[in-house]
C-alpha cells in the first residue's frame, strides 16, 4: 500500500491510501497533465466499492508518500 498526498491550489490537502501501482499512476497522470496539458482519466477506481474523481486543473501537487 502507498499513500498519495494531493495538495489543491487552495492549499487544502487530501491523503489517499492506494496500491503502489495506483499511486504511481496518479503521480504519472498528474505529471503528464502538467507537461502536456493532456487531461487524463479523472476517475480512478481504488477498490470495488471506492473510487475517486480528480480535477487536475485544481491540483497543485500530487506526491507519493511511501
């Protein structure tokens, strides 16, 4: 498991527990958004009963904690 910390432009932060692969994918998707302005799939399914939606235009930093 890994923790991803998402810091919004407003300064608020959200911490998400995810698998290592999901954490890597979130960081990579944000990096592609910043460098290429390519909007990634915003909905990420974490488990069969949990999913998240990230609007990358409002995100300042996505960081994998561990």
